[in-house]
């Protein structure tokens, strides 16, 4: 079962404001939507047991190195909350 993807206003505004290659950004977002609609737990939680998750762009893609999509989900929907620099990983 695919989950419905909902882009929050903040996400849409941040996506437009990103100063990166728009084709690469569109490809990243489209790919993330596909993955998240099928299995949103493939991302990483921002903190253990937290409700906010993120999925980072692939390493080595110029202009997207530090970008991640932040989202929340339930059984039927995924809310894309924000797209911005991802947190430093330990």
C-alpha cells in the first residue's frame, strides 16, 4: 500500500528557496517521495523514539551534499515538513 504524500507549505517554500541545481533537487524529491510512500521507515529518526524522520540526499551529488527531507508519517500518509541542511551524524 502506498501512503499519500502531503507537502506542507514550509517544505514547498524551502524547496523553491534552495540554491541548487533544480533538476537534481527535483530528482531527489521525486525519488524520496517514491521511497517514503512505500516504506517511510527507511529514513532516519532525528532522535530515538521521535516522531520526526529525515532522508538525506546521496553523498557526492553536487549541490545536495548536506540536504535532507524531514517528514512524519502514519499508516496512510507522509507529511513532508521541511527540506534543509541535515544534522551532523555521530
